[in-house]
C-alpha cells in the first residue's frame, strides 16, 4: 500500500519537475532567439550546432578562428568564458553581468535579451 502511494507521488514529482525543466528550456531558447534578432540575425540560427557559435563570435566581434580553441580540452573553458564576456559586452553590459550569465544563466540571459 505504502509503496504504491510512494510510486504515485514519485511519478507526480517527476512529471512536475519535467514540466518545470521544459519551461526553463523554452525561456532560455526564446531569450537567445531574441538576442540573435537584436543583432540582425534570424533567431532560428541558434538551432544549427556549430553555426550558432560562429554567429556568437560575429556578435562578440571576435575572430571565428577562436572556435578551433574550443576543441582543446581545458582551454575551451577559458575560451567559453571569454566569449561569454565579449557577447555580454556587445550588448552594453559589464563584467559583473557576465559573471551573472555564467553562474545564473536562467536569470541573466533573459535579462540581457529583454532589457
């Protein structure tokens, strides 16, 4: 009896968690779509795997050759942080906002897109 109730509550909790995760994913996708459109690129470019990074380099005014550095383990973390900082800087924000994008992207990416 108790195991059946536990299974039902676990199933409901997993369903609610899945819905919450889906809502967060949709929010971030819409925000990145908006970031692309603010710089004059079609928003659907974010769904093309390597090309979306190329577009981010264009937005950040960074050489696209930096994408090759993303293939090197260890170096890619620093290059990703640098690219994140340059993108945030391209939208007129500073270093602390870039730190916010790195640590709380669910909050700061929509703030960057819609403000």
